[in-house]
C-alpha cells in the first residue's frame, strides 16, 4: 500500500480535472475525509470558507504548529476549516508526530 494517494483538489465529481495544477499528494485518511468537499463552516467567523488549496496558497499563511509540533493550528478561517474537515489532528497523526519529533524528523522544513 502506498503511503500517499493522488488527490484531486477540486474533486472530479465537481468538475475538477486530472491535471497537475489540480493534483496533490494526500494520506489516505485525509483524502477519504475530504472526498468531494471544497469548503466548510468556520464557527469563529460564522462563514462558509474554502478548504486550503496547496497549489495556490502557502501553508504558513494558514497554519502553524503547537508548542511540541504535534498538532496543526489554524491561524485563518481556511486553516481552521481544513483542520476540522480533514481531521488533521486525529489521535493517530498526533501520536505519529510526537514520535517523529522525538526522533528529530518532525516538523518538516518550511519555506
């Protein structure tokens, strides 16, 4: 089993094309949770906002790490909605990040 799948940023069921600008690597868990979602409701701003678009937006503009780099923190509505909709801080990912952090392999280098 491959650790990543090719994910359509704009899902094919919503007209997204299978072309490089619309593709990204995602873990199976995140890809499965995203499915055909392109937006979500942000309870802080009370707005419907788009999910993070990795081809058009910078990670650092929407996300940060908590103190021990085990959880992703949304610093914008887009970040918060993406974290919630894809459950980016689910227990298994937080535990993996803690192990990788202890081994000096996390967080990944940022721009």
